């Protein structure tokens, strides 16, 4: 479990560094995750784990800066030793890090999708995690970024894209009626507007 958590931290750093830098909010999100993971232990064990996880974070950052952080090695090892819960924890952390700076970068989204695939995780569960964080992303997205956030693959035929967009519109439209937070409602409405524009592009 401890090694799995350390691997999750390194994988999250890889996602955060996809754009070449570690945003302060991204670093804070990883630190919050570490605090949550060690909160159940006594003070001695807590200090040991905090030191180990902070070391993993620093090591991953250093390796990423040098171009030596090999994501495939990390995911392969997590696939070998991690249980299903630890793998989903890793993906959830990655999405939290992605949303921490308020921008959904296409590179980050593609990377997280690839990580989830390499860990053999259920795509519907991953979609739920992704959508939970996308509600917090209020920045304007390019068409490429938006299609990536919606899970649209570049090689999909137009009919499949149209069907997917209809389903996405229905899903987000259903959510806007039950969300109480004003900022979340605004973000969901923006997502609906973006989906509507994409539907015009594809004639659906």
C-alpha cells in the first residue's frame, strides 16, 4: 500500500509536469492527498510516511525536470502491486491535479486516459471521476481540448461522435438541475454551451 501511494504521487507529478512545470495549486493538491493518506496513523508512523511520500514527490519532480521520469515504468509497477482501490486512487489524484490550476490541458487528459488504460480500469468509473473534476474547470477550452474532455477519439466516425454528444448533453443537462452551488451551475452551463457548439460542428 505504501509503495502504491508513492507510485501514485509520482504518476500525479508526471501529469502535473505534462506542460513542463508544477503549478503551486497542483503541488498543494498532492500535499493534501498525502495528508489524507497518513491521517489515520499514529504520530511516529505518520512522520515516517510523510517523509517517504515527500521524498517520492521531490524525486519525481527532479526526474521530470531532467526528462527521466518514465511514466510507463510507474504504471507497470502499480499494475503489478496495486489493488483496484489504489489504482482508482491514483487516477482520482491525477484528475484532481489536472483541475487544480483551473485548466484542462489536452496533454494531461490524454495522459490520464492512457494511465487508466494501462491499469485496466473500468472506463465508466473513470468517466465519473473525470466529470467530477471537470465541473471545477471554468476556463475556456479549445475545440481539441473540449473533445478530449468529452472522451471523443480523433478516429471516431461522425455518427459515433453525434451520438456521444447527444448523450453528453443529456447527462450534463440533467446535472444542472440538481446542482446547488452557483459556480458549479455556471461551469456546467458553460459545458452545455460548448457541447451545443460541437453539435453544430458535427450537424447533430
